[in-house]
C-alpha cells in the first residue's frame, strides 16, 4: 500500500514520533495520578484511562476524516496550497527545534494556559462517571492540536493527494492506533504498579528530546511536501 511514497513504515514512524510528545503524556499522567488517589480502585483507574484514550483516538480519527477532503479540495484549487502547508510544517518544526536548545523561551507549540486550567478542573470533576473521562479525552484532543497536530496535518496533506479512499481511511486508522499506543503502554504500566511521579519525572527529563524528534520530523515532512509538488 503506497500513497505518494507514504509507506506504512513511514506512517507508523511518524505516528510514534508524534505520540511521544510531552503534551500527550502530561494530561494522561495527571489524570491517572488523580484517579489513583481518589478512586481507590485500580480497575476504575484502568476503565477511566481506556475511556480517555479511546476518546482521543476517535476525536483524532474524526478530525482526520473531516480535514482530509478539505485539504484535498484545496490542492485541486491550487497546488500552492501544498507548498503553503509544507512551509507551515517547516516553521512549526523550527519552533520545536528551538525548544530543544532554548526550552520555554519565545513562541512554542503547547496547550494554551487557559485550556490547561480547564483540563485540570475537568479532571477534578471526575467522580466515577466514564462519560466525564470520555469528554475529557475529546476536549484534550482538540486543545492539544497546537502541540501535537502539526505532524498529523503533514500526514493528512500527503494522504490527501489521493483523495478519500478506503485505503486512506485504513492509513488514518493505523496512524491513530500507533498515536495512542504509548498512552496505552503508560496506562498499563501504572495499572500494574508503576508510580505516576516517576513517569512525570521521566516526561520532564526527556521532553526536550521529544521536541527534537518532532522538530526533525516536521522539517522533513515539510521539505518532502514541497519537493513532491515541484
């Protein structure tokens, strides 16, 4: 299966790099830390965690299905749209690379502070209702797009060159399954006794390297798009 040389190994690699993101990890770790202190049940923590992750998966998949035909239509109107997306990806990639060397200085791709506060309030309102965890996942998937959505945009732009087909739908499903895979791994490890504090310390310690990987990927995707168009 190949779409503009976008093979499944490349797609999976992009999804994993995109998923290893401090924004994506941070909310799940905070959610599990809160549930471990309030629910008193590992089973409850597991069900809330999977509900949250499932909501993230469905929201990203639906967003991809909505954006794919729109991006494809833009490309039909003007091939320059793909060049523009490529340039945006490179700019976002440079911002991520900047954070590797000068983390926290200047503009950065992150969840807006106001959204972060709402996420915290949302989590503290979880009282055994799985619906709350589901809506939290939907909300987080939407507000963390400035932090995690750039790679997805690049993949959608490349896939859109062939339009919305059954194969491309499968590509989006595969991408999003691998996007949530690290979240599932973290959930299972914490469920089996891992400490949320250690995961948070790990996230903070290596977040600049996560930014580096994402930045390099975005610059590569943007350059690939521009090169493909010409």
